[in-house]
C-alpha cells in the first residue's frame, strides 16, 4: 500500500506530458507509471494536469514587522491556491530586514510558525552588511539580494559598484548567487528629481523616470561584475525584451547569469498602468506593448529561465496618493502566476506546458541547488498541483487569499483552475480552500 496514489493524470514532465499514475510514500514520489498498486489515499486525476508545485523565487511576505502589508499565513495560502509549494522570501520589507544571522533567525521563526508551504530565505546585500554574508550563508540563505536602485526602504540602501564587487567576491567564495534588482540608481534618481522639480506627478511622469535604458545599463554593469568575479548572478524581474537579450548575450559569452521575469510584465503594459493606476505600479514599471511582445519572444525562445511573482503588496493607504511617485511600488500576484502562464502563454501563444513547468519549477530548483524539489521525478518531494486547463474563471476579490483583496488581475478571465495543491504528499489546498496550516519547512541550497 502506498500512502497516496494520484490516478490517471496528465503529468507535466520536463520533456513533455504523459498520462500516468503517481505514487507517494513518506512525502516522496516513489513510482510513476501505468496502473500502480493501491494507496491508502487515492486521488482521481483523470482529465486533470499534474504540474510540479510552483517554486516562486521572489516574494515579499514582510513578516515580522509588516504583516499589515502581507503576512506569511495569507501569502503562503495564496501561493498554494495558485499551485505553489515553495517560495523564496525576499530580505526586505520585513522589520528587521534579513541582513545578518539574528534577523534571519527572526524571520525563520515566523515562517516556521505560519507557513503553509515550504520556504527559503534570501539574505540582503547592502553597503552596510558585507561582513555578514558568511553568517547568512551559514544559516542557509539561498543567495544574496542587492538593489542597484533605491529600494524604497532607508534600512536597505542600494548597492554601489564597490558593494557589488565586494559582495560578489564573497558570494563566489561561499558558492551562492547574487540577485540584483537591475535599474540604475543614478539614472532613475536623477530623472525622477528632474521631473518632480517641474511638478510631474502622474503615471507618465513616473514611467519617464524609469526608462528601459536604466534596466539595460544596470544589467550590463551587473553582468560585467559577475564576469570579473566569477559570481553566479540572478537578474530579478526583467521587464523588457531588450533586457532579456542583453542578459542572454552575457550568458552566451560565459557569464553565469539566470533571467527572471514576472507575470505582470507578460500580462499588462503601460496603457494598463494608466488605466489601473496604483494597483499596477511596480519597479521596473510596466512597458509599452512592443517591449512586452519582445519579452514574450524571449520566453518562447527559452532565453528566460524562470517566472516569479515579485508579490509585494502594501497596506492600501500606501497605494493612495495623488503623487504617483509617492505611491507604494509593488504588485500583488503570487496567486496568479500559473493562471497567467496558462492563459496568456499556453492558450494564447502556444507556450508548451513543459515550458510552463520548466519556468516555474524545474529551472528554479536547478538554478538554486534545491535537491529533491522541482519536478515529478521518483525520489523527489511529492510537491504538485492538479489543474483543470479548460475550466475558466474570472478572478474576484473573494477568491484572493491575500491580506488585502487587491490585485491588478481582478476581473480578468483565465482558463486553467487549480483544483488541489499537494506538499510532500499532504494536500494543502483543495476545492478553493486551504486544507491545513503550518506545514512549511526551510529549504536550503546544496552546493
Ligand atoms: N521593496 C520592494 O518590495 N520592492 C519591490 N517592488 C517592486 N518591484 O515594485 C521590488 O522587488 O523591487
Ligand atoms: Zn526589485
Ligand atoms: Zn521584489
């Protein structure tokens, strides 16, 4: 008797799809094949697709300290509702930011108490904590996150070239990647100052202060620094097709760089930002439609390694300000990643299902050295999502598990409904509701 058998689902594997049963014991996948023996629990998955559980490498759940923006219980429930089983929490927006062992421990305690899904932690890289990177590595961080532009938080200052240079050398020695928010501080700060001095405070003014050039310049500089230091570089939330091409060129000449984009850059454009306003404000900002199509091209050609949500909401009051520069930047989307990739990718653009799994599970696990995660292989953790690809839904506020029922995706129609999410063999989400709490464990990289 197996603990669990999932019967007759269409498994989304790295090389394609296959109809098979999947058997689980002690939280791990132990057999995949036709007509497996009985399980104590059986799930009828005929007509459903079985995706590897999504690994979202970029979220801000902000606890401890800012659970009024988003919390671990709500954020992880939303992830599970969207088919996710593991998230990497960013080191900023919580109080304190994760910049040393003590702040890591504070976050770990909160995560262990409240997370429905598994989790990993990014440590921060700022000018003030260069000597703390080894102790963060010791604790098990997935890598180090640096901002090349203003982060919006005074306690998380941006990394200048010297800081990146030193931090990358240390990270290389520690065998961990550095992730960068790639926008030039010099360009974005001075353009914003100039525009604001003339009284600019609208959406178009904000967009003008963060041109694609600012992203390209930062990607260029970060890849050069990574090349010189031999550092593994991860470029988070690339917003433009040209950014993808530039980073992919660096990879082609031997730089160890991975490319992340987010569902919102694939789903919305500048005009949507004008229409939607604050709920769709993020940095880098949404781009013109031609840039978005070029970004899709990068995804369809396999140049983009992974898609992560960059879920970064705030309390609603911070989203209300007549000055668009002063509005909180960050989009609530952790629940919608699979829905966006299925609707805008698979259904509308022919993105193969195995590419969806590669972008959301295989590549994240491989890039960040997570053994036993990220695929429906024998020996891996039994982390998966059952989805009905033909069942449409329109996202409503009451469907969201976020602390605040806000998201730019509200009101949009998607084809592809997550019916059930399973973490290490346990159902954590089923029929529209979380079915358990605090299952989550810390996942550390194995170099
Ligand atoms: N402090 C943040 O959470 N910032 C985030 N905000 C965005 N992307 O608008 C980010 O990832 O840069
Ligand atoms: Zn960022
Ligand atoms: Zn972020």
